[in-house]
C-alpha cells in the first residue's frame, strides 16, 4: 500500500483507539516497570510478555514490518498511529526491547533471509526475548576492546568470558553477542565477530545484578566453554565491529526502522508542572517559588526544543550544513534532560524529597526518586554521555579523535 | 490552566529561498575583515550594501503589497536576519524592520501610506523606546508630549536608540495626557545636538542617546490606529524574534570559528580539539545552538498565533541568548592567549550576545515572563 488516504488513516486510528481502550490492562496490583531495564520479577515479566503478544496479535506492533516476518506490511504512518493510541490509553511498555528496537531492525537491515525468517516473528510476538552481550566487566566504554573469546570447533563456536549489564539476561532466549574471534587481528576492531547466540546453550549462566535502586533487571552473563551452533555467526567473521556499530545506531535512536510500540514510558514535563502545583516546597506550592519557576521554564524549553528539533530534521534546508547534528546528539540531549527532570521533580518535593519507594508518605510512591536513580541507565548505557560527546564532536563537528 | 508544550515548526518555500539568497549575500558582502573595517566607521555600515539589500526587497518582505511591500510575513524575515547575524553584519535593517512593524500595527492607513513605501524602497527608520530607568517594561516611561495647538511638544531623553543617526524618522514612545503614545518624529524635527553617540559593548552597533526636549511635531504624527500599549507589546515581540534570529546566526558562526581553531591549533603535540576538556563543551555549544535554532524557526512559524506566538518568541530569545553567550564565552577561552586579544573574533560574538540579551529582557527575564504566561 502506498500513500494512504486520510480516510484510511482515520479509520485505522478509530479502530486502534477502540482496541486499546478495550484491551489496555488496568492496574495489575503490583508495580509495573516504566522501562525495559526495570523488569525485576517473574510476575512483571509474565504480565508484560502477555501484553506484548496481545498487541502484536491485534496488529498494532510491527504493522510496518513485512508480512512474511509477522508484520502487516503497512506504511510506517499506520504503526505510528497505533503507537500513539497505545500511549494515549496508558498502555504498559513492550517488554522485548532489545529484540524490537535493536536486533529486529538490525536483522531486517543486515541479516540473511534465513535469519529473518527464523527470528523476526518471535521477536514481535515476544515468544523469544532477546538480550545484548556487548559490555564486559573490564571493557565498557572501550567496547572495541571486548575480550570474550569465540573459537571455532567443528560445527560449533566455543565461547569463554563474561558479559555484563545484560538487561533481561535471565529471561532471554537469544543474545546479540560481540566476541573476539581473532586475538591477532591487525586492529582490535578487526578481531571481533557478531553472533546471534542461544542463551540455553550449555555453559551459559546468568547472575542477577542488584541496581542502585535496590531492584533487579540486569544480569552478568558467564560463558564457560559454552558451545553454540556454527550458523550463529551474523555477517562475516571479523566484521563484528561494523555490525555492532550499526546496532548502536538503532539503540541510540539515530536510525529508524523500529516496529513501533515503546519500551520506556517517559514521564512528561507537564507531569512535573502538575507536581509543582501540588508539592509543598517550604510551606507553599512549589510553583510559587521564583527559583523553582525559573528552572521549570528552562526544562519546558528544553523539552520543547527536542520535539521541535526532531520535527526540524524533516526540513532539509534547515539541516544542510550538519545533517547529522540533531540525530547524533539526541541520545545525549534527551537522556541528560530526563535525568535533570527527575532530579528536579524530586527536589521540588521539599521535605518529602527525602522519602523513597516503600514509604507511605513518598510522593506518588517515590516514582521520581526511583526515576532519577534509574535515569543513569540511559546516560551510561548505549555509550555514556561522555562517549556521546566524543561521537558528536568527532562525527558532527569533525574534531580530531580523543 | 493546562497547556500544550508541543510548539510547532514549519518552513515555507519563501523562507527556504530567502535563507539561501541571504546566506550567499551576507557571506559575500560582510566577510569578517569588512566587519572589522566598519567597527571604526561612524555609520557602522556600508551604504552600498544597504542599497543592494533594499533592491533585493528585503525591507519590504513583511509589508503588505498595498503599502509598497512584498506581502509576506515576519517568518520570511527571520532567515534573512539570521544570516546577517551569522556574518555580524552592521546596519539599520533590524531597526527599520521593527519601525515598519510598529507603523503597520499602530498606524492609520494614511500613516502607513505616508511612511512605508519609502521605507520599503530603502529609507531607514528606527524606534526610540528605552529610558534611563532601564525598565524592560516599555509602558513605564517618563518622556512626555504635551499639546500646543495643532502641535505636540516633547520632552525627556531616550537611550540605547539603535541606528538613530541613519534613521529618517523615529517611532518614539511618550506619555501623552497620562496615557502611552507612539509618535513619529522625523529626523529634521530633532535639535542639532539631539543625538549623542553612546559607547556600547557591541561595536558593530550604532546607538544613541536622543534628547527630545523642545521637539515639535504635528499632532497627526501620533500613531492612532491601535492602542499604544498593544503596539508596544507587538514591538517588543517583533524585536525579540529578530534578535533571537540574529543571535542564532551569530552562534552558528561563532561555533564554526571555534571549531576551526580546535582543528588547527596544536599543543603538547596534539590538535587541541582532541582534548575532551575542549571537545565536550564545543558539543554542548552545538546542542544549545540546535535547540535555539529550533525555537527560532518555531517562533517564526507561530509568531502570529494568539498566546502561542508570545510563548514561542520568548523561548526563542531566551535560548538564543543563552546559546550565543555560552558559545562565545567558550570561544574566547578556547583561543587561549589569542582569545584575550582584540584581533581574535571571539570577542565580537561575546559582545554581540550581551547586546542581544540586554534588549527587551535577558534570558532570566524571558523565563520569568514565560512562567507567568504558562503557570
């Protein structure tokens, strides 16, 4: 289908709205994760997996992906409408974030037909949960130095080493894995290969990591002579860095092609405005304090500018000189903004800023306090803000490498 | 009150065309050595360039055709001013555009017919609003006009009147019979010593103290098509939008200037742009600039929308001033010892950002007004 008519779009929106109104789950009676990095219990996992499956089955996830791989083959505009309706109805997140947002688009982009046929549909349906094995305990920002080894042995690869910050590692069926296949390659980057590794292979173990919030959501993954099939290699041996870099472009939102839905619910700055009206700050509503007002306006301006900039990327004459400027800096700008916003929303609670999740007096169950602590996952994960500064400085401003 | 914080952005074909033409024109006519040669010039601009841009029709962009204009809107003036700002171009373009908008908003048809066709053809004009009190509230004024038969007699002093010397007429705000009024004061009605050049931080500007004592103008020079308070509010927003565009352009070239240095200057055997202590703030400046540019073009797009136009414009001015001040501050610092010299262009940008920020309310003032508008 090309160039849908307004009527077709309106009808689709009406149907989607009706479906989400009818099917969006009510309060399950336990705290739901706001992002895919906060899935800490089996109860949360089961609930969210069922929800994603239901949305997909109804046609509102992956509507823009090819039919042969479980999508609906529609123009992206339809999926965008569906996603908006999901958000409007306050639907929970899609759990299979790494599958949907990174591995899936990557496979559609660079995978073989066979790989797509094998993996994509179950990514959409949440049948197969995916995780990512990039960072290592000793190699975080210096990802290119990853030392987990993969050695070919007959029809198999033998993996040894350890990956860390594996989101949903304990739930995942597959991992996108960056491992060193040639320790003697001319550069550290050329020694890396990219694998689609089954997590149930013998020799793979996951250990939960407790986060700064006190909750769970990540694991460390250990490979001890783990054997995975030979055809798990994606792309050519020695081309892992290239595939990993493309993956990171999806992760950082610098490249489109996602199947819709959302894997995080972002608190909106307008919620902070409402909070400021009710929160007691030194004996008065926070919104009456001049310094609070000033900071709140600054945040509103920043929030608005990011939306406007995103719209501006569609106006070619206003992006001529540095076309990558906005796309490559959006991860840095938006994650630092979210952190600042959560910090501000906590601070403006005055004395109640001291409460935390679990106390009856915590404002909105301590959602902002926890949100602030969790916001570091985004300023660190996917390339820290410091690495993002390097990327923008080097690839947008053309500055020499650090 | 609940409000939407979405804003909206759009871009017309005319904006695109003017952006391209203005970029080329300003680069060619206002290279930095030209800018520097004009710093010591009494008029601060090149009259030949002024004639050319009048011929290009730029003064007429946002004036309706019936008054000799092109009939577009301020949205189309924004890319032109942005590119002038980018090239640090001096001259009375901004003042003249604001004066035209003041007459359009507040004047009668007769006044528009009398003034605007000449203005569109290249007659400069300016506005005289500020006073020694330093109040950004334009309705707070101590200059007065009193009636003397068919004439008005003015008294008081206006300050920081940009381009007063080149302007053929000034729009002057005064208190008349207890109410605000805007009066057209032709150049020839001013006394011989009425204009006194001010020393201002931005040396590309020409700014004057204007003594009004004893100036007599005909009573029909009062802008009487709309209330003066409304026209003053309009002038404030028009000027803010254009200053935001100008600062946005200045931020762009300031960043380019700094990045060039970071890519060529070596210390400790390495290009200084490879050091993160310089690279990371350069990126912060870029991000602030992109945010400013999005705000500026959103404000241009929604300028005439009731309510939203003012919010978008104040955001644009606040962000553009913040971005340019930061970029220029870092530009001086990152040029090291050279940055401390008059020869380094970084100071031109830093001084200009102070000028723009100080006109019609700095960033903090804009945020204060925004809070009152939004909460």
